C-alpha cells in the first residue's frame, strides 16, 4: 500500500487523499513522474511548488523499484487529482481483482 498526500501552505504534513494498492501506484506512475524526497515528509521549502503531491511508500512495501519514504510528484496537484478521479477503481482496487 502507498498513500498520496496533498500539501498546501495551510497544512504542513499534507492531507491524505488516497490509499493505493502497490499495483495502483505503478499505474499512477505510468502517467506521472516522481522523485525521491527522503525519509521525512518534504516541506514547501524543498519544493519548487507551493502546492504539491507526495506518495509515501511504507517499510513493508518496498521492493526493487521502491525504497521506503516519500516521493514528490513533478506534476501539480490538479493533474494528480484528475488521474486519481478518472482511474479511482483501477488505482485503489487493482490488487483486489
């Protein structure tokens, strides 16, 4: 499982937007680029954007593709949200099929 957070100036830690299956995370990343931000939630000062989206991969979910920690999306929140909205069943329930 992986979490998507949206971070805006009013919230320092971000707002949880979705909990994705590992397969759902892979599907999301076919459309959006990310970069590893480290073991701690990135701050606005570390981001080129004021508003940004973050993917969290937990320790027990790591594999050859992923290491645990936080990944920041290169695209803005609205682009990420459009993908989450249009592909919700695929992203969230991909492993259940």
